[in-house]
């Protein structure tokens, strides 16, 4: 890498780095980069320009079978699964160091691939590296158990890796979501097959190069780019995959659970959709700041965020004034060139998602919501939609109930705490919720009654690697981050010994 590529500062410097990229396009199977078995490829496109970035291997059943066979052989061989935890830690820390050293290249690949601003992608890289380091450092600090017994017995509770883990990750935070899945799985001693989204495979393939350089044994980590209904389905139906770890839509999550039941009852950990409520009470301090956070909660990453604060619930006594503040904040968050470090929003990931978002906007207008700002795609090349705010939304409207996965905010009003709680919980989803108030009694009451896997109080999306991430209801059943995710990638084995006295 050149000195310039290590420290890009301006849009021109990021472009220079982009022009120098050498993109890996082949699958990574059994310690080698290979074409798909049938030679098929898929195009990955820059949504900000329409430029085809690369033709990437499109894996299918034969490739999945080869990867699963290599993963099983590696797991049974024990070069990783039976390696001392402290030695696994060293390898994963080397991988984290390599990711950090190559963070600008990795961030750029995600920006080019799915359209997010490069500043946001750099933040993702910091999160991914922190995740690897957290789980690497944790693995030799989690102990088994000794059961309380009489003197003539010894009861041990051992933690053992699951075996072969298939990690299926989304396109909106490509490498960060990858790290959340593979870090605990690898740390626990599993073999991992990564299926990146067909919309954003490039950083995963670069990660495979770094994993090889870090010293992961043959077959322990593999990457299969391709379509979910082909290679993803093959992994899900495999009798020799022990676990599916998935982040994506609720519909696909339900399919994966069915595939697990049709095959070997493999464990399935799901982090699925969301329609998260962000509740603002009239006693909140500094409403200008709260409004900025509320706008960022939905417009960050173009609204392509599973925990996006897409339902804004505002106490009616301040609603009109507060919405005006949100509109003012939205004006500062307009989409721009993803390679410009100053851009807050970038491009929508692809044509299908772009049309989906615009369709929801049309439905919002047709169903009677009041369009306060945005609503029209930007002219020119690229798939850009500005911040869009609807007021007067009701729970019966599609934009009030369904996950748009775009920069569309639905504003509701409420008059009482009970009404706010009922409205917040009136959803099929339960991934996240926000609460803004200075009344500690109210905070504790409402927090406990919100049916959500995460509640952010006087912030949005706060937390670090020590906090579990996941939801309830149709938002899924698994947890990423923290020791809790590490525990999910291991099985408990009970050992009861009879002792001679």
C-alpha cells in the first residue's frame, strides 16, 4: 500500500486509493481462492455511479458441499477446535491487527460495494476490529463449572464448540456484521463458512486473504459469495452444518428455521427486522439535541439499519415544535458522494431497494400521511433518496408498520405514558426502542414494559462490545456481541464421575 492509501483525507485521495485497488473475486474454499464450480459469476455494482466493480464468483450447491466437507475435516482434525484457547486468541488478535492495518482498504470496499459514506465505513471498521479483539481476549477467560455434589461424585459442565457454523450476513454493514458473527464462532473453536450478501461480497473476500495471512488453519474459515436462494439454501439444508447464524430480513430468517427443521435440527441464531419506536416525552432536556439524535437514528446509513428509529413517537404537547426541529436536522443530513468524508448519507444499495423505498413513500402519501420533507429521488446518476419525514402516521399505514429499510421517518403523536407504551409495543418486531425523558421513575417504568431486546435511554444505538445485541418477537432470537454471543457458539457437556472413597 502507498503512503497515500494509508491515510486518505479527501475525496480525491479516496478516489486515488479506489483506482489502485486489486479486487479479489474468487471464492475462498479449503485454503484456496477458486472460481465457482460451474464458473458462474455475479456483478457487484457501485450504487453511487452505476459502475460495475467486479464479476464475483457465484457459488452454488457443489461449492457449499466442498466448503462444508473442508470445514468438517478441519473441525474433526482439531488443529483449531482443540487448540488451546490462548493460542486461538493469538491468531485472532493477529487477524484484528491486520484488519486495523488495512482498515482504509476494507472501508473503501464496503463504500464502493453498497454506497455508504466512507466515514461511516471507517467507523464500521473500528467496530469490527474491536469485536475481534473482544472475543479473542474473552476466550481464555470463560470457565466451565464444577457442580455441587456429594463426596462420591464429581460433576463437570464443559463448554465445547458446536462444529461447522454457517454465517449469513447482510449488505448494510458488510464487514462489521461479519465480525459480529465470525469472531465469537472462531474464538469458541468452530469452523466457519461465511456467506456474504451478493450485494456486498468484496470486503469478505479481502478478509479471507487477511485470515490466511493471520494463520487460521486450512478449512477453518471459508467465504462463499453467491445468492441466498442457492448457496445460502444449500448451507442451511446441509446435514453437516451444525449452526446457522443469520442477520437479515424476518422472511428469510423464517425460511432458515424451516430448512433447519428439514435437515438436522441445526441451531439457528437470528437477528432479523425491526420497526423501532423512538419515544420523546415533553420533559426531555435540550430538544434541539434530541431532534438531531432522532434524525440520525433513521437517516444514518441511508436508513438501511435494522435498529433504525423509524417510528418517532412524540408527546403531543411538544409535537409540532419538535417535528420542526427534526426537519431542520434532516436538512443537514442530505445524501452526497460516498467518497466525500463530509457526506452524512450515501446511495441506496441497489435498484431493487431503491424502488422499494420509493414505493413505500408513494404508499405513505396514498394512505393519507402528511409528507413534511423529501419524498423524491434525486436527479442525476446514482441511487440517492433524501431524508423523508411523514407526520400524522397511524399504525394502520404501511409506513407505520412495515420495515422500509430506507431514509423514511414515520411520526406519531401520543398524550399519555400508557398510550406511548401501547403504541411502541404494537409491532411484530422488537429489536430496539428509544426513550427520552428526565424522569427516572418514568424511565424505569417504561423501560421494563417495552417489548424490545434493547432500550436506549437518552441516546440512540449506544453500547459497546460488552452489551448483547438482538431482539424479541419477529426480530429474532440470537444475540451478537458480549460474552453471551460467545456462549451461543458452544454446547454444554455434562460429565458425571463416580469416585471411589
